[in-house]
C-alpha cells in the first residue's frame, strides 16, 4: 500500500468587519495543481453560496455573521470537510446556521456525492435510513414529523472509519435539537460500500 500524506490546509477569510467574518479552507502544495485548483474553486463556491443563502433569505439587516470550517478527514487520500455559516439578523428570534460538507477522493481526483461511496445498484438509501431509524429510537430524538427516508444526496461527511449522515436545522427536528447527526460505522455497511472508494479505503485495517 502506497503512503498517502495529509493535504496541507491554509485558512482564508472573507470580510474584515468585526461583526462579519467568514473563515474557509484552501488546500495548498499539492502535486496535482489542477486538482488543487478544482478543490479550492468548489470550496470558495460553497462558502459564497452559504453567505448568499443567509443574506438573501431575509429582508432585515445582518448584524452578525460567522463562517468557519472543520476538517473531518485528511488521510488515506480522502479529504472531507464541513463549512458552516451562522448569521444573526436584526430583531430575529435567534441566529440561523447552515452546514455544507465536501468530500474528495484525492486518489481518483473527484468530488464525491453520497451515491459515489457505494456499489452501483446498492440500495444505500434504504440501508442508511433503517440505521438512522434505529438511532432516532435509541437516542429518543424529537422529530417534527415521522422520519421516512434520507434524500439520495443527503448531507454527509467522513470521519475516519465513520460515515456521518446529518440534517439541517428544522429539516427533521425542532431548532432546540440542533443538527441531527448520525454516525454509521463503515463496518455496519461494509457489504454495500465501494471497496475502491473512500469508505472502502477507510475500512482497511492496514
């Protein structure tokens, strides 16, 4: 097995106002410069889309905006990160936060959607939904309405040997529940994951 080193990350920011600052990551010093540019363009685009979503949804003035990021996985040629944006509008009852995650297979040089993690034809939507159903019951999570299934392009990120499926605020739960996140071990879905993809690489013990 060839050695794969973590990608170098530097922090950039949008705005210089004390009340509005958005930090976002940029990869650097990659051997594949085209892939580096591709990843950074996607990160900038998603960062801007989060800003636009916050600013465009409300007629009132933005009083505070804080954007940040977390690197969830940076090993085995898999880069998975989450961008978040918290914004408070004048006279709002509370601020609103959105999260967007991006996962890249650096070995193949591609951005991964949820379907790309699994074998073609596998019913990953049903399988993941059943596991989430179990966690909702076990953790006694309060729902806005009965949970049925995830979207085929449901939000996710990878953290070592865990696939985390998550939902936005108000998507399935009241605001007080925060972001409902459901960690699923790669070993619980090993029979349907693409062995040559990011989750397959995470499941390897060597």
